[in-house]
C-alpha cells in the first residue's frame, strides 16, 4: 500500500514541469564491489592482497546510512537520516539505492559505512536493520557494520576460513565511519560508487590474514578494519 | 496533462482516506494494558512509547514464551528455562539444559521487574529487553542466522498470523514484532507483592527474626542489593574464583577492560527463596552456602569489591535472621498469577499447580 502511494507520489512529481529546476526526482546510487582492479566474484575467483596472500571472498556486506547529498552550486544539501541500506554482494538488488531528492546538481555525497550508535541502543529494528539479516551480535549487543569473509591458505583455521566481522559502537570502539566523496562531475540522476575490498587489508593499517584470520567482537582489530574500510570507496571518472 | 494529474490526485486521496479509516479500526481492536509503577519506586527505563502494552500483544508474547518452536529442535521454549514457580528462573538447576544435551554457560536468572533494567544478562552484554530473546534463539553465539527459521515457522502458522494481526494491525510477522510481543509479556511480570512489600505498604508486619534480618540486611547487604529492586544493577566482583572449565570473566568480556574482570551484575534478591542455586554459574546451592561464601571464602583479587574484600562478618545467628528476611521477599502473587501460566491455563483450572504450593509458604 505504502509502495503504491510512493508510486503515485512519484508519478505526480515526475509529471514534467520545467519552470523550476528544483523538483523531486530519484537519485540512484549503485555500488560496484571490486578487489583491486578486478570485479568481485563471490567464491569463484582467487585474489591476492598486497602481502601476497591469496584469498577468495565468500561474503561481502556493509551498511550504508546517514546519507547526505550536497549541491555545491546552490549550496543546498539534503539528508536521509532514517534510511539504512545493507549492501550485499550476494544480492544484486541490494547494490542499488534509490533516493528521492529535489537537488538538481549533486556534487558530493556524504554517508556512513555502518549503523549509528542510536540504532545500536534502540532495541530490535526492521527492514535492512532486522537482526535476522545476520549482521548483528546477539550476546553483546551491536550491529556488525561490515563483513568480509572468505577462504585463504594463509588462514590457519578450520577450512582455512577467514572472517572479518567489524562492529562496535561505543566510544573508542566505534566502527562506523563517515565518508565524503566528490563527484567528478555534477549529476542529477545517478552515481556509481566503487568499493575495493582489498583495502580492508592495507589502507591505513596492515592486517594480514595469517596474523588475524578472525574478528568476531568489538575492539582493536575491529577498529583497525574500520579505519581501513573507510578508505575503500571511490567514484570512478567518466562512467 | 492536467486531467492526468487530477486523476492521480483523486486516487491518492481515496487511498489515503481508506488507509486512515483502516488505522482507526485497528486501534479499536487492541486493548491497552496499564503498567502500574508501584508507589515509591523509580520510573521504569523501558520505553513503553515504542511498544505500547496491549492485551493482544501480551497474549501473543505469552504464546511465544511457551512455544517450543522458538528453539531449533522444538524442545526449549523460554519457559523451559524460565519457570513460573521459580520466579522464571530454572528451578533447582545450576545451569539450564539447552539444545542437544548442552548446558547454558550461566545460571538462568529470575525474570521480574525487567522494566527497570537497562542491561541484561550477568555481564550486561545486551542493552535492550527486546533484544534478549535473540540470544537464546540463535544457537551459535556468533550469528543470528536461524532467527529467520523461527520467523518462517511463525509465518506458516495461521493462529500466529491471526494473533500478530490482532496485536499489530496486520499479518506482518518479523523479528521486531515477535520480540516486542515477548517483551510485553515479560514486562508485566512485576514483583511487588511479597510480604516485604505488604509491610512497606503498612498492610502487614514482620515477625521478630524478619525484622532483625531486615536491619542486618540494610547494614551489610543493601549497598549492592538495594531496595526496592534489591539490586543496584551495578557489576561487582564478590570474590568467586573463575571456574576453570567455564572461564567466565563476566563484565570484562563486554568492556574488554581488565578492571571489570570477574564482575557480574548484582542479582535481585526478590524471590531468592525459589531461584536457587545461586550466583552466575549456579555454584552455590543454598542461601546458607551463599552467606558462608561472604564470610569465609571471598577470594581477593585486584577487582574484588571493597565491601566484601575482607569478607562480610556474619554470625550463624545473623545468617538465620537474614534468611528469615530474604524469605519475606518471595512474591507468591507473581508465582501463582495465572496470567503468566501457559496459554489457555485459565480455562483448564483456576488453581495453581499443586506440586509446588509448599514453596509459597513463608
């Protein structure tokens, strides 16, 4: 029903009316997950991190929230405080975010990778924040902000599995990160953001699979992973 | 173009109107339940605005609480570990039984006065009552993946679809609604009808041992087991050495701060008469052994609480009086309240289960 209402509103807003630039329209953000220069393919492909460790990726998921679109030409910006998106490499629909905005020329985008602390202390949420999505620690409350799992001969674990579950929302253990990206050229309708999983190992801290094959609780390792993944996003030129 | 817009607008208003009428119908169907804060108690911390208590939500929570389908093999509903006659602790079990002959890692605490608690579990690892059911439902400690299975089971059950609709307005069944309903049921378990409470209200009076026990209690125990909840909800190390098999360091696991090593949440002493065995891993089998620990076997470590570091001086006589007082904290009204019995219980009998009646005497 709500969906239907949304469609009606959309139709209304889409009815052409060119006298004013500032009309509601959809802005689509699509995520393209990569490892270095290669596209990410779950399970099937071997990758190599900068330490020469070979690995496959079994799961790659992260929350995107608190999005803000900015229009530096008019100086306006628009926030989307109550929207939380779980980007899951295994679910292609999840990699496309659609927002309703009136900003005519979007020049930069700010967002959080992870879930803000408020939603970590407010009980059980629904939608993409539903704990049933498996991005939640039930014994030590908190969201897993981002998850990278796979196999690597360097992991001295059962099945040579490595699993980085980065979470933690408290002071000094926060793993949510704010990212600001400038668009190469202003956009009205869409932007594509690349996320490079290889950055998890080396962007700001060196994290070798051999030394740390698992992160399953908040703390130092999770924070280092968070620092690293805060660097994984970019917007490619001319696409 | 104008006609096109007008038509869409009309459709919009019709739909908005229908949904508005629908909303009104829904609120007529649910019956609000009143949560009464006992006189002189602090305000509860649970946010009722986000989960208004209704008779329909409560009854749904009750069904869920007693439904084995919330566990993997169907044998372990909440009520298997949280038994009403034990004030919703596990009666006479140091650790509770779970899936596949496993035991829980900790002693199941009684469930009452949860509306006043901000953090749950012995180590306070869970920060909201609504989240608590997810810990036992998900069988691995790491992932919440089989919550989905539970939700699927509920969705395929027509009775549940009806009850979710009655409680929440439509048939949507999700984690949030399931846990909210469970919370509604648990929140109503307020324990404030023990003899102690009646005495405080001026409706009854202590006998001599109880009165002496109360005085000793206020001196030696109440700084942690603070009235009226009989816990200050802080985390303390009372000098129990770590169990070499369980290796449970309590609060430290949550804060990763060595200063929290071996600290556990101060448990309420309400209904302690029926929640034995005691302590976070149930290693103490009686009130006597618990008090013996305080006076004889407190292990000193850097985090041992200064109030118990050198033991609490207690004579045998004082232990007797304290025990008499602690028995006045048994809330037979809660233990027998048929609202918290399995669904349909009222129809079967108006009486409490006979085999456990003896424990209500004091």
